[in-house]
C-alpha cells in the first residue's frame, strides 16, 4: 500500500504527437517524503540539543545528514526522453544531484523498447527496467532508461507507447 502511494504518477507521457514523443520520470513524492523525514530528524536533534542532550542531538543530526544525503542522492532524479522525428534524434537526459548526463541517439537506430525484469534473491527485490534496443548495421546494443523504482505496468505501458510511436514512424518512412 505504502509503495503504491510512493510510486503514483512518477512516469508520464508529456507529449505524444506524430512529430515528438516525450516521456518523463520525476519521482516527486518519494523525494518530498525523504526531505520531510530529514527535516523531522533535524528538528528532533535540535530539540534534544536544546534540552541539553548534546550527544544524542548531534548523533541524530549526523545520521540524518548521512542517511538523508544518501537517500536524496539516489531518489532525486529526473529522467527525460525526447524522440523527435523532425531532427531524427532521440535525447535521453538524466539529472541528479550529482549533475546531468545526456545522450543523443539517432532515431533511425532505435528498433524498439522492451521491458526487462531482473529477479532479486529475496521477495520484492525484483527490478523492472525499460530498455531501448538500437541497431547500427550488424551491431545491436541496449540503452537502459533509468527510472526511479517504476511499477512493471508503467514500464510495460511506456514500452508500448514507444513501440507504437516508432512503428508509425517506420510505416511513414517506408511509404
């Protein structure tokens, strides 16, 4: 139940018209809840220090900084994919607290998108990924779209949207 609340509305299609397909993954809710938890921990540590428990307050403050910083480094991530028929490019932009990484791909090399599931060793540790398949001559490779803990239904829907958009492109290009 809690996981569904945290994951809701993270992955969305911004634009789906004949010329441009834009997809965005912006995990606002988990990031906001993480920031709220950090602020509560900081407030608790300040209250403890104001009450004279300097050791406890400082320990909680350091733990909030370390754990909160590690969480935000992983959770605060914006993934933006733009497929553009006008320019013949696909631009994948991933922005995190560490900076921005951008890949520019040739649209004609993208053959499709697929769902890939990596099964974990424990229950609930399965990882669902969205893969872009690329072919350049006789070589094929994959580009992973980094999505913040997506649900398999969301990833399957995105793969369907991308494949449908690409198939329309292929049909129009063939005529």
